C-alpha cells in the first residue's frame, strides 16, 4: 500500500528485525527508491540502520545485506554513499551467503553462476545474490522497447 511516509533503509531494516519477511520491507524500500520518492533517494539511505545489541546471525546477515544494497544503489544511481554503510560492522560475512533456492544450493554450477553475476558491493561482503536483486522494471521495459525498435 502506498503512503506518503518514506520507507527508508533504516525503517526497512527495523521491520526485518521486528520479524517482517525481509522482501516485503525491501520491496517497499525499492518502490520508494525507484518510483514513489526517486527525487529523495539520498534521504532514503542517509540514516544508519540500527542492529540490535546482540543480533542473531540472520539479523546480522540482513544488516550486511542492507549496507551492501545502499552501496550498490548509490553507485548505480550516483547518490552519495553514506558513511555508515562502510563501517567495520558491515564487513564480509564469515561464511558465504547465497540467496538462492534450496534446489539451486545443491547445484555447484548454478552457485558459480550466481557468484559470478553478483555485483561487487555484495560479493565483497560474501553475499551472493546474482545481478537481478534490484531491477527497476521500468528501466528494463525501456531497454526492451529500444531493443524491439532496433530489431
């Protein structure tokens, strides 16, 4: 549901910590970043996320993922990178984290493909999500229209 309240990355992470399925608040964030408040992108990522004092492994993984997301989106859309996303606490995970289905996790060739396609801000943090983790459907549709016109 659309509201006029910004879905900042800080708010997004807090919803994850509070037990929301991660892709719901992340989806709301990306809708604001790409569409609803694209003119306020810097505001959406400025405030640091707040990890719990003693985070679970999953909460920490999502914190590192959020930091990588901010780095990735800032680089791709020429937004100044906030200092918080580069803090030591968001250093590489000790174990690789593959964002893939259970079936894919059993296929070394699929994992290798995901690893090779993952953007640098995620890969350097030992998170492997492929290159389609944040796709702007309008950008993709425009690319497809251009391709079809030239064909």
